C-alpha cells in the first residue's frame, strides 16, 4: 500500500504513547504531524516533551514569532533542560551538530527518531539504547536502508518490532526495557 498522506508512524507512535503513559518524551526531528501530536498528547498526559531540529528553515517554519520563547538557537547540554520543573512542558531546540548533542542521564519514556541527516538516525538510536523505554524509528524498510543504516541498530536491542500495518514507510520500535510483543 502506498502512503500518499505521510505520517505512517502516527498509529504506532499513538499506541506507544498510550502504553507508556508517563515520563519525558524526546523528539529528534520535528514535523507538522509528529510535533503537533506529541505536543497535545503530552499536555493530555501531563508529560514533558523536548524536541530537537537541525534544519534552520524547517525549524522557523514550524514556529511563528508568538512561539519564539520556545526556541533556542544553540545546541544544548543536559543541564540546560530542567526535566523536573513542571509537568506538560514543551521545549524546542535547533541543533547545529547532532554529534555534539548530549542528552545526559535522562531516561526517556519515549523517543521518536525522524531527523536529518538520515545517516544520523542509527547513531542516535544506539546512543539512546540504555536511556529510553521505547524508541520509535521512522523509515525503516530494508529497501531504503542504504540511506539510514538501521541494520546497524537491531543488534543493540533486546526487543525489535516492525510496524507495517499502514504501508510504507515502515516504522520500527526498539527497546531494551519493554517486551514489544505487547504491540502485536
């Protein structure tokens, strides 16, 4: 089935958010669908959402001037993000260099990885292997793996689930903490 509307990751992301119910949420790569969904779901569940984007034009397109207080132009270190201050807090940051982004010892309930450059995704998934209950990876079908290198990710996780119910692009979920057979 060809997905011409985009956002094929939303059904499984919705399920993961409903299963996890609490704890901070990380978004690497912002978009019209995922950021809006995560924003409202985190408000509903009284969770914190921290989103990162590297594309300056795309980042500015997502926010109007009235939201400028949410935007920081510099890559951050973990001490800049106050994870315990309040519930349902949203922060968005533009990243200059993904390799220099350090997320510290924060344990994320959910992490969505859907950012550019595509070959950065597998690195960040592996970086989060011991710091997230659920990691949702978008665009994981084998036919396009040369762009993403997700094949390097699977061996680092105890549980791997490939969601293909709505067609392509495929979305996968990985975890070292939660048995993903609950998704079947």
